[in-house]
């Protein structure tokens, strides 16, 4: 588990790579973490990013157990 406390005006995307260092497996986040660039960066480091989808986004395939965790 990794935690970082930041000021309220700090973007979640700007610290996502910092808090994901040394973690492997699955990473669950809110809609603030939706970014193609972040997804590809985490995926290349062995992490799978799971978020709820925005209304206008296409669905993607995921395990039923992963959907339950969201």
C-alpha cells in the first residue's frame, strides 16, 4: 500500500507515478485518474489501472471480480 498526502490544489495525475512506484498488480482509483498516458505508463510498469467510467466512455473487458471491487 502506498499513500501520499498533498495539498488540495495538487492534481492526482501529477503524483500517480510517484505513489505507484514499487507496487505491482492492480491499482484502483476514482475518475480523476482517467488518462491514456497514465494508463500506458502504469501498464508498462506491470500495473493494471481500474476506474469507474465516465458517461461517454466505451466499456472495456475486465474480470467480474475486478468490477465488484470498484
